[in-house]
């Protein structure tokens, strides 16, 4: 299940994509349009800036804007940044220790298949597809 953090990050990305891409969009405007707490969006936006999804500027004409075109962002990269790995089980996480039961595990192939389906779906879906 995806948390509000991941879902709201997608809403921020869509909102920014719908605005004039040359202008910084104030977070308070996004919060109003999306009916999300500005304080909560500040936390989310900070992570999105740190993760390289958006850029922010402070001051009178400050706010946030996309770094790339909406068609260049996958939904998967947004969710991955905000939620963490898509891996359905620990043994499939990136940099996971090798499971001592991997050769005997009857379910690992199912988990791998599900993981690939999930990743393919979200990484092939672009922000522009949601506009």
C-alpha cells in the first residue's frame, strides 16, 4: 500500500506539470489546489528537491517547478523516491544480503515475477500520461 507521502508527491508533480513551467509555483497555491496541508507538503517538497525531481527557490517569486518535461518523469521514480523500494520481499531489495534459503525457496520466482510486473507498470507510466 502506498502512503500519503507517495500519493501526494504524485499530485504535486501533476500540479506542477499543469502550470507554466518557466515560473516557480508557490507551495501554498499547490496546497490549496490539492487540498493538502502546506506544512506536510513542505516535508514532501524538500524530499523531492533532494531527490532531484523538482527545484525550489525562496523569496518573493519563489516556489517549485519541474526540472524536466512531464514526459521525462516516470511514476515509478516518484514513488521509489518517496516510498522506497518496490520489492515485495526483503530478499529482492537492492543490496540485500543473499538469502540462505534462495535455492530451496518455492516462492521466490513468484515474488520476482510480481516485482518485475510492478516495476514495469510504474516505470513505464509517465507523469504526462496522468495529465
